[in-house]
C-alpha cells in the first residue's frame, strides 16, 4: 500500500474511558501531525466515575493535562478504623467523568472522536463497528476494558456503589478516603466520603470480594443508610458503580502474549494498581 494512503489513516483508539481518553489527548498535544480517532460505545467519555489520586501518583510530565481536568483538591485526608484514626496533611484530589468528557470535546476536533460507536471487531489495521462500517487505520489501540475473564491472571475484585448527594459537607476541605467502622461483609469493607463542594458529597460503599458480581440495588440501600447516619442525606444527583480487578497472581505472559499484534491500554492491558 502506498505510504501516503497509510499516513492519511488515523490511529484508532477503541474505548473512551480514562486510559483511552487520556491517550488521545496526549497524542493530540504531542503529535498534532498524527491523526487520531477516539471511539466510545457510550454517549459520553469516561462513563460515570470519579477517579481519585495523590499528587505523587501523577508523573511530572502528565500534571498539566491532569490540571486541565480541574480536579477537586483537599489539603488533608482522613482514615478511620474501629480503634484507630488518623488525619494526614497530604493533598488528595479527584477528577470526574464529566470533566474528562468536556476536555475531550474541547481539545479534539469533532472529526477526531465518535460516541455511540460500538466495536465488534479489531484488527491491526482496521476496526469493525456494530453498524457494519469498517474504519481503516494505520494502527489500533484497544482500551475497552476487560471483557469477562482476564486469561492468565488470578484476580480478586474491588466493588463499589457511590451516590452523590446534594448535602452540606461538614468539612469541605477534608476527604475521608477510608472509614472501616462498618460491618465487614464478604471481604474487607469501608466507606469513602468526598465533599465535592460545600453542598455536594459523594458517599461510596466499597468492599473486596472473590466474586465480580455486584448487587447495585442492595449496596445502594447501604449507601443511603450510611449517608443518613452521617447527616448527608439529600437529593440524589447521580450514582456510580464499579468492579475493579485486584491482582493476586497468575502469568502475565498468558494474559498478553509477546506476539499479540494489537496494543492495549488501561484494564484491557493489565495496567492497574495491584490492590486498588
């Protein structure tokens, strides 16, 4: 195939979650000469999630991009256990899916992203959509997240349901990243409380499990009860859920064999913290 024809094709990133969206934004910034196309099956980028981090989690080269996502930042954070508690004067931050969605739409030209683009097949040089359309590519990156089991990896699961309430935050400048003063169900369980503003609070019930099954309705009842106990009840603004892998063991080469022709990002590529 003539080189000019190949160069006209985009690098297609399949999956507009955190990893895929950040990769598309970085490529657009650092290689403006390289056409990129970001495909997402849903109707927004980033889904419905909140991503939290310490400053030390973000490498220097990525900080300008993270700051563009306008993270909520708390100058201190706290942990609670049944007989211990501690407050740290260490900043903690969070970014929302809505901020990621807005930045993708702002920084990528409209012809460089597509929503509602469900993908049914991937090859190194093309992508097949559920509509029957084929998109020719100079390269394809798979960032769709895991599709069922992750072969070669022995996993546990961190599961959560969070509800954002319109409620007054008692301490808007302090995040509670772990409150384990709750009954322990299934595996280790704790509560996560993030005051996103003076009048918006995210309350999340998180627990570890051997199973990836999540009863959203049952856990949501627990979240509402926890919010009421802490004086945080109010109109519900949104709900988020998650089932995240925890690496226990396995053979990474079986998960991603050396001859795999398609690069992967995010959970699809096994790029996740072993315990969180």
